[in-house]
């Protein structure tokens, strides 16, 4: 693998449209920085509305050709892309750490996780469902599933590879062309992946408009152009609930198929009979991955009163072992936040919480002076603390206690969000209550990591609609057609 500077210099930083790398029509570019240092990594072409229109033309022109390819052809392409990603896993991880800041070990884990979507949907491409049966009156019923059509895929900065593969892989498996808009904070990983993808398109005789990639700071202009065109038929977005709601409004006039993976406020419940060392280990996995900057991060620790002190002490000991630093450092376990604004937001939330009566259980005292770092923090809070109602997106663990299971479940559900939840108990009866009554799309029972390419990922309420991953993720890119014949 080339050294870091050579690797970053090798990345295509233009727009990928119709199989060709090209500058933005406006000639604009924007800078991508290292959140651990604030230093500029590269300047990237800044797509505008005119570029989005050209990319949609390419996607529309290629749609029927891609739809006519065989499931085996699309499957072979995705299998080959999986192998290509794994062959370049070191490069992808290094790029991810450079622009995102997460520890290199976490970036390496994301490459494997993201690649698994390519492998899974390579297999699912061969299993597109269908049905043929006799109707009660004797005629024949056929149920077919066809590609929805050109798709617009918007990904966030916190998982720059996995969020792209989680959308692109099922789109191609279903036979849909797509336009990817990666987050402007972390476009380099997506551009490197796009280059790998584009090299294989010709090899597998797929149309050049199969995938376009438009890095941009003009999110509104791109969305206005693409969502305002009736030829676009699918929107998949991962990001904040506020932006998701705006996109749903824009998608409404043309009745677009939409998938929305939005904000979260995940409860982490520790029952009085929980295995506390296991719960603490799960808490660290659920809270501290990517410095707490994940939509499924444990946001509220709801702990039985009888074990709260012991849990807090064990969690404090685990936090004290964390090493804050640049993701490139071998011993780093907590990297920087994505921006100065992110640090300010987390700092303000903690300050407001302390002013509201919370107490500080632990806060790390050492962190780098440069870059966008926030020290890992544990708070003891009360039920009315405003921090419990917001997505923290940082390395802060607020603890609140409860007296009985009814109160624990009420606290867990007292949010407009419903993406993920975690619960630790050794009681089957208690676990059954959590399964039945916690109102989220996903639940980790005695497990702090729930993401899996083969399982449906998504939430309820303000956390979104639709699912990504699993067999359900493929159906998001397929429309159902019923055919009646003699």
C-alpha cells in the first residue's frame, strides 16, 4: 500500500457521471479536512444542479439496459466488487480514518461490514421473489418483482463506506441505476470505492450509467433538481430526522418510493438481574463506537436502582481505560468528533445537563489540543434532564435509574424516536417484556452490537421508514406487478 500522502493523492476527486470522471460544471471544489488535526486532505469537485441533471439523464438512459441484465450477471458483478473491496481493505480503512477520524481498527471493521452488503446482495440477487398459482376461479395469478427505477442515494459522514454499500448493493441487485451523494465531510472513501466499482462495470458489461457519484456541498440544489424530476423513482436517505422530513415533502409530488434511516435516541436498559460485566462490555460497544457518533449509539442508560451504583462504577473503570487521540495512533480507542460544531454541541449539552441538576461521574482529563476532540464523560441524570431527549452524537453516557420494569419501559419509550434499543437481563420473562413492549425497530438483547448485513436495519416513529439490509432491503428497490392470465 502507498504511504498516506500518496494514497490520498491517488484518489479521483472529480464527479463520476456515466462512467467518466469529470470536473463540476461550475468549476467549484470544496476541501476535505482531517478532524484529528484540522488540516486539509484534498479538494473535491463540488457538484451542482446542472451536474445532477446530467447524472439523472445517464441513470435514466441506462435503466432499461441494467434491468434486462440477468440476476446472475448482477450477482457476479457484486461478488467481484466484494473481492475488490477486500483486496483494497487497507487503503479504504486508511482513507476512512484520515477523513472521518475513527480509530484505524474501527475503520478496518467497517470495511468488512460494508463489504458484507456486497456479498449478501450478490446472493440475494439470485433470489428475487415471485409467485405463480391458480386463482379460485381457475385463472392463473403471477406476481413479479421489477426494479423500481433510478434511485437517489444520500449517505452520512459517520460510516462513509458501509452506508454507501448498504444502498448501492441492493439497488444493483434489483436492477436499479443510482446516483450517490456522499456526505461532504467524508467523500474520499466513497470516491475511492466508486473508482473500484467503475472499473468493474465494463468488465461485467453493465451500462456506464449504473452508478454516478456526486460529492457536493449543495445538498439542497441537488435534491431540488433530482426530486423535482418525475424520472427519478426512488430516494434512500440516511441522516437527521429534520432533513429526512424535508426530503419526504419533496418526494411527495412524484410519489417516490422512499427509505428513511433517521435519528435515534437509543435506551440501554440494565435490569437488576443483569450480568453487570457483560452489560458494561455491551455498553462500551453500543456507546463508544465512532466516538458515540452513530444513530444506534446508546443514548440513555436506564439502570435498575438496586445495581445503579455498581454499574456506574464498572462503567467508570471501563471509560478510564479509553485512549483519546488521532485514529492513526495504534493505541487510540476514541477518535475526534467530525467538526468543531459537533464538539460545541456536545459540550453545550453536558453543560446544560449539569446546570439542570446532573452530576459528573467521570470525565477524561487528557485529550489532544489540536483537532475536534471531546473527553469521554459519564453523567448521573434525572428523568427531566433535557439531554435525555436529544441525540448526543458524542462520547457521553447519561445514567438514569428506575425502580420497576414498568418505569423502565416507560422511560425507554418516552421519545419520539424508535430506531434501536439495548437491554441486559438474565430473566426470560423480563426479556420477553422488553421484546414485546419496547417501541423500536431493533433491539439488542444482551448484545451491544446489532448491525448485520443479513438483518433488516431501520426504525419506527421519527426514526424513519423502510429497511436496509436483509431480504427486506432488496424489496425496497423492487415494485410488485400482478399479472392475470388464463
